C-alpha cells in the first residue's frame, strides 16, 4: 500500500507539472495566434492540472487503514475522485463547444499565426509521453484514477492531432472558419470522454464489476474442488483495486463440520489461484439438495 501511494503521488506530481507547462504554453499561443482551437486545447490541459491535483488529494485518503467506521477502508474515494474528474472534464467540454459555436454564429473569425502549428506539435509529443507514463503507472498499481487520467491525456493527444490537422487545412485552404469548427469538435469529444470516465467510476461505486466473466471463473474454480457442488448466489464487488467475493456452495449433509470446513477452505484457495487481486472470500456451506427460496441477489450458472 505504501509503495502504491508513493507511485500515485509521484505520477500525479509529474502530471501536474507537465500539464501546467503545456497548458500555459497553449493558452498564451492561442491568444497570441488567434487560434480558438489551440486555446481550447490549452484549457483542456488546464483541466488536467486540476485532475491531477484531485488525485493528489484523494491518494492519502485511499491509503488510510480500515477502522470501525470504514471497515472496508476508504479506497472507494478513488472512484469518487474519478467521478468528480468526469464532471470537471464534462463542463470544460461544454464550455469549449458553446464558445466555439458563439464565434461561428457571430462571425468572430480571426487570421491565424504559424506559431500555433509549432506549439501544437510540441504539445502532441509532450502529451503522448505523459499519457504513456500515466497509463503504465496506473496499470502497475491498478489505479482507476491514474488510468482515467491517462485516458484523458490520450484524448488530448487525439485532440491536439486534430488541431494540427485543422491548422494545416486552415493555412492551405485559407479558411479560418475551420478553427472554431475544430474547437467545437474538440468540445464534443471531451464531453464523450467525460461520460465514459463517469460510467466506469460509478460501476464500482454501485458495487458492479467491469468484467462479468469473473463469475464463470468462480464457478469453474469451485467445480475443481472435490465435494463442492452447485455454486450459487455468487456476488462480487471491488474494494479499491481488489475483489471481495461471497458465494454459497453445497456439500454432503452427512459430513462433519471439520470436513465441510475443509471443503470450503479448498474452494477459497481454488478461487484465489484462478483469479488475481482477490482480497477476501466468504463461503456459505449448505447441505446438498437444500431447497431455499429464490434469491434476489447474486448469480449462478442459470443466470450468467
């Protein structure tokens, strides 16, 4: 946990400094060159600075040990932070779209400077390096915040590439109106990315799992254990970057308690061997053939 915290803090500080430099460079260039697309790209990079600052605030919180109030720890603060980030990114995209549309409607079109082209090229290279680094570290420590930030920076690379392409056509075709049109498309793309980040973060907050194939893997792991039957009422959710799993199994009703416990322990070991990042497993044992009422929660073979 301590190593994970250090990696997330270091990665976030690199993101803050890198994005602050690129943001300031593009905002100043956008104003000087008259390019609304470059200015919008700079404002998007400014939102990345805010994004990284939120991660810096959330990282110490998710690293706190469990207590009597938060018995599962506070790692879901990571997903709450990702939700906040999605709103920041969403409103930034809306603002860029509305501003660009206003420029077109009111015919506030200006001639552009070649400076915008060179700064955009620098931005693409810098953002690509930051995105790759964020994604590598996010995958390394399985952090949804870092991976969400990496996705946002990857989007910035695509945005900057679109700006560069648009600037090229603007100069070649002598059509400065392309600049606010590109800025509008940037705004829409940012909004789309924000919705994706929101959905991913809230999946965990609502106790969902990203990959439902985990339930098939759990059933297959149980079936490998001799004496364990009918895995059902299986539930899984994320606690930080790890799974907690709860399930029912059936065993021979004539077994001694010690023998039934041995089978339940074997089921736990089999699941942990088959699935990575499992924090805790709870196995409820029932006599084979036990008839119970239909359960509202959980899955089994029939409803996968």
